[in-house]
C-alpha cells in the first residue's frame, strides 16, 4: 500500500541520515499537523521515529500539504533538508492547492518531494456498476465503470492531475521523484540522489 511504502522509505531515509550523523525529525499530517517529533541525533531517537512511523494513526481524514509546509517553514529556523512523502493528491480546481506554501518553504529549506502512488489509480477497471467511497469525506457515489466514456474521463483526469503535480515542484525547483507501490523504490531514490549531486 502507499502507506506501507511511505513508511518504509521514511525509515530508510531516517537510518541513512543517522548514519551520516545528521539530526532527524518527523512530522505527521492530514489536513492539519497531527504530530511533530523535533530533530535529534541518536539511534534510540531513530528507533522512536520508526515506531511512530509504523504505529501512528491520524485523528483526521482530510489532506492539506500547505499545513505541514507552513509548520516546517515557521518551526524549523535552520535551513534543513525536508523530505515530503505523500501522494500529493491535494488539488483545488485542477491545480495543486499547496503551491504558495511550497514556494515559501522551498525558499527557506531544501525540499525533496517523494510522490508515492499506486498505478491502479491511473486506470479504472471495467467492473460494472460500482459504489466508490471517498476516504477523506466518507461520501459515496455509484459509478458505471463499464462505460468507456467514464473510464476515459477518469484516465484523462489522472493525466491532468499528474501533469499539474509534476509541474508544481519543478517550477519551484524542488527535487522530486514518483515511486510506484509495485516497483523497487531503491532505484528511484538512487536516481533522485544522483540528480541532486
């Protein structure tokens, strides 16, 4: 799942930073900041972060990338490398809703976006009449997935969202990479870090 992959990547990054003797912190968010663990050094601190990564359950179901970006911008005074792990599905009117916060945060910190997605999100299978539920709002809707027009509309919406999400960080000169839940994330991360040298 996207959650499991984000957790694993975050753990790898935390251990890697610790091996480099860097301080590591962590921020969990939904449509608000849920929990903040200030940066510190040490193996016990890293293990505490890993424990939180595995066990943390958010209290809210919404999504807002602007909130954690604003929080880090205001809370972390020293310039830091910030890895933002998300599916980046925070959109408004077909555009990323976090553009302004990203612009401000990237001016203060070295931001790295890691977009975790599931390729099954890109294509709606033909399953007949299906009830779909929005995980954030709980709203349900019936969709005729047998309709080619509906499936093509879904594909086009995915393409537009992906293009908009690709352009945002690139426009702000934020290093970013997409990682599919069905692929080896190590290759994607290695490619990202080579690009950053």
